[in-house]
C-alpha cells in the first residue's frame, strides 16, 4: 500500500511539474476597473447623499512555473457596503453588506491573450440602516463558474469578456450571464508606477440574481501602480463614474427588481 501511494504521489508530481506555493501574485493583470463592485478597497461618494465602501484583496495560492505562461491559482474576496447619509457627512446609516469569495486558475495563452477560470460565491445581507425591513430575513446567495478571456495590446487598450453560468442560487435565478469590458489609456501606460496613468473603462453586465437585464458602467480617472504589468504593486486610482442598471445592493436587485443610476467619485485601491 505504501509503495502504491508513493507511486501515485511521484506520478502526480511528475505530471504537475514544479509547484511554487504563495508566490508573488499576478492577479492585477486579470482585474479590470470597468466593473462597479469588484475586489477592491476604497470609498465612493454617490449622488443622492449616499456612499459606497469596499474592502477587497487577493493573493496567489500556488504557481506552476514549468507550465506555459506560469499559471497561478488565485484566491480573492471582497465586501461592499452601502451607506445612506442622515444629518451630516459623518452621520450615516449602513444599509446593506454584500460579500464575494472566489478561486480562479489564471494564465496566458500568448503574449497578448490571458484567460481565467474559476468559481465565485456571492451573498447579500441587510443591515440595521436598511429602509425596507422586509428584506432583513430573506436569504440571498449565488454560485457561479466564471470563464474570462482578455486581450491586451500592451500599450493603449485591452478588452475582455466573461461567460458566467450559475450552478446554485437562492432565490432562483437565470442560469446564464456574462459581461464585456474595455479599458483605454489614451496617453499610454506610464512606465513609472509612481506617475499617474489616465484611463477610461467601460463595461456591460448581463444577467444576475433573479433578473435578466443589462447594466452599464463607465469610469475615468488616473491610477498609480502596476495595473497591467506582471510585477505586483498596489494600484491606487482616483476616479469618477456613472452606473446605470440593476441595483448594486444585491438584495434590492434580487427581491425588489430594483434598478438605479447614479454618478459617483472617490478613491479605490487594488491590493
């Protein structure tokens, strides 16, 4: 028995090749500024006396350096909170908190093509400042496969699309969804990460929790750090944007079919 187990381990090691645990992450190459609620940290001020806070991060679990493109296994997570102002800028009520956790296998097809495949879990929660108490006791969860392909020209723009089939949801939802995005650096990517790189990011997102409609988002601003380079470096961006689509507060979207549009501005950090 010991010999059989040893042979299986040797065979698996030979098939996988070298495995590096907890390497420097290259996940920033697979992230985009184009989606309103992603794995990012920051605070946004919305019109209508509202705010949006987020706390997100990611890290590489392992890397396969002997494989073409040295793919990595990435773990990521984020929590997003919606605030409603009351009497002053420092007096606000917390309405909702939405969370996501995911794991992805990310690598390169060629110098300009990248791919990502993984699973993500979403959950939605109502907090004590919510205006509609009927949402408090309702459960909301969503599990999806996510397959994304990105084309990066390396200097002025990149674009991508995702196919996101749902395999578990409560309440029930459409099985198919997807998204598309494009990012543009009109003056090119600044080689110095301590100097600003202006950008424009646009996206469309179809499907979601208990609804089937498109959401549109555009963001522009400037960032510092390495957003597209392989070298890991924290990205800080100052941005303004416009969102039109299903309510980013997932309980409102799921149970009230709420749609909204707003302008916002603030600072976002990709860790």
